């Protein structure tokens, strides 16, 4: 039976995505990383632990991917069905900025500093018909 | 021992369907040797690199199997800078008297498609559509415009200048000046950067003959002296391409650290520079690199571009040959093209695009993924 599951384990909490992204925190210097790292890129320590990073933040910068990327991009889209998507960095409560696809895909919808929240989207179906999921962010408030 | 550049050679950038990347590299080497009035047999060492054009040391099959020390360099966009840095050390240390630096490339059309595993990343990053350098460039200048009050007009002005300078450069790829309207209305690639604001992967080759300064006049009547060649990688917190996350505090980029070190080692400051080549993979990069290299304060680019300060007749001419925007980017050769252009300018051989007033001190800067920068300072 087909199911929905993460494209890549360990990026976000599953099956309870409300808990948000999973990163790591260095017990020696306190710096966070996403995805989780076994060694700290700030201080070289290997004393790191997994850390919930939450599912909310603000938009630090953004752009829009207006054409369908070449491989390694791998979705079920074709150049005809491709929909532009936003890309941005979301500044999380811990201060870490995480790069993410954005649901919003026009300049009018995107402003630096706007509140954002995490959601899950289907990247593609695998051969068993499973929906492979990844995270993206979208405006925390619906635009009017 | 000081280091001199006594021969420069370029195989024109763009597309040469009839020649492999390696052949374009060999053509550049032959041009540089001829410029120095010497031959390949006289070369004691070579440092060279190419991203997609094959192993640089295969050039010996075309140039002669002389037994020289030939070292391949692979350092992304800083390949040329790293090769020159290595050659600088070889001469400076008096290990060798004369040698060669060469870069060439031949890329497929369209944007690069890097693979996540080559950059220490996992497949999801590429599969979900985040593995594009164009996105990073868009996001970096987007934030920079927000923080420092840079307008879209300034982006257009940089592109206008690049194609105008390209039109004056016989070896450039894009040799047609573009109007404000043409640039303004080009198809959007990655907000806020459109098609004419990005450079394209290309083909080409570039080579330099370097030697001890005390024998330089044997090769060329107007040697150019390489005062310093510095390469630096990123520090923690620098905002770089292919970064799934960024630390809270934004640190200085490797451009800043390379530039600061280069000025210190050369004993000159930004105000001493008469002509500069700054990495312009897209217009935002040139704008940000003006400040990151110490030539102006953040935000002052708005006024500098409006006043034409970086035009060929401005107070600091930048990318006088049209830069990456007009020449395209054969990765292995691109950084050496910058040095080539500075040598041509300091010799006074730049023809229609010659900077007036006999420029004495030149500057080159490359920047590339995943956060590496190379700076050279050259004098007459």
C-alpha cells in the first residue's frame, strides 16, 4: 500500500511534522546546524546533539526559481507543468537561518522580515506510489 | 625575489566548436610563450587547471614532453587564482626561475548542474531544487539591496557597463553593447537578477609566463610585477552558496579576508589601485565586491555607478574587458583572464578600452563556490 513518507530521513519530525525541523546543537559552543551534523562547523567539536528547530521563523532573504532546474532536480514535473517556486532563508528562533523552498512564487508575495511557517509538500512519487515529502515554508498569514 | 609576469596569452572566450578545451589551453600557452619571446622547453614548471576541459597536465601532449613539473589545480572558480598563487610561491621561494600558469575550459551550454555529493551535501538538496548557484546570487544581492539601499537601476548600470566594455574588447564573447531597455526587459532568471545580469558558462583559455624579476627583461621589455597572490576560504558565518543553513551572525566573506591580506602583503591600499577586475558572475557580485574589496563603503555603489566611477574613464575602472558578464566564464581560465587584462592595461596595450593616465597598480579578484576567493595585486 502506498504511503506518504519523507524523501530524506532526519530533516523534519515525522510522523509529527508540527514539531518542525531537526538540526543539531553543539554542546561545547552552543551553535546550531541544519541538517544535523556530527561535528561542529563553528568550533570543530564532535560533541553535538540533535535539536528541534521548530516550524516558524521570518524571511531573511528570498529569490524565485523561474525555470525548471536540470538534474539533480528530481520531481514529477515536466517543463510544461513546472511551477516557479520561491527559495529563501528562514531565520528561526535559535537564530539559525535555514534555506528552504517557499510556497510563494511572486515578488509581490515576498518581503524580507515576513513571518513564515513550515509545511510539507510532495516532491515526487516513488515506484511503489509512495508520496515522498520535503519541507517548505510559506507565509504564516494568508495574504489578502 | 620578486615575481614578474612576462608573457600573457588568451584564446578568445565564448564558443570555439572546432577546438577542445585542451586545444584552447594550448593555444593560450603558445600565445603567452610568443609574447615572452620564449618556448615551452624553457618552462621549468607549470600549474594549470580546468573544470570540464580535461587534465591540464595533458597539455604536454600538445606542447611537448619536456619533463617539467606540471601540477594540476582544481579549486573551482579560484582555480586560476590558486595556480597563480602556487607559481608565485615557486618563484618567490627561488625553487624555480621561470614557469607557466594556464587555465582553460569548455562547458556545456546552460547553467552549471553541480552534484550535491561533490559539495558534502545529500541528494535531497539537489532533488528538491536548491542546488543552483543562481538562487544564491539572487538571494545574496536581494538581502544586500535591502540592507544597503541599492536600487535595481544600479543592477542595470553594471550590466550596461559590462556589455559596453565588451564591445571594445576584441577577445570578448559578448561584443554588442546593450541598451538600458534591453537589459531592463530581459527575462527574469532568479529575482532580482535577469538574463543579462548573469554571465554564462563558456569556453576559452588563458596562460601567463612568470619568472624571477631579475631576469624579467630577458623576456619582455615591460614586465608586470605580481606583488601578491592570496587565496582564502570561508570563515564560519560567511553567507555562501550551497548552504542548507547559515549561522545567526553574518561573518566577513572570504573576499574580505583575501583582500585585506593582499593589501597588507603588497603594502598598498584600495586608493592606490588604478584599475580593477572584480568577480562579476552576475551584476550583484560586482556591486558587493566593490565594497568587500575595500574600494567603497557598503551602499556607496549606488552613487558610484550613477556617477560612472567604475567606467573606463572613471576614478576606478572595473572590469575594463567586460568581465565575466561579457566574456562568459570558462571556470579554469576565468581568473587568469582577469590577470591578463590587468597586464594589458598596465602595459598600455588595451587599445580602445585603455585606461588613461598610465595606470601603475592593478587588482584582480575572483570569488567562487563554496566560498573561496583569490586576490592579486600587480604593478608596472
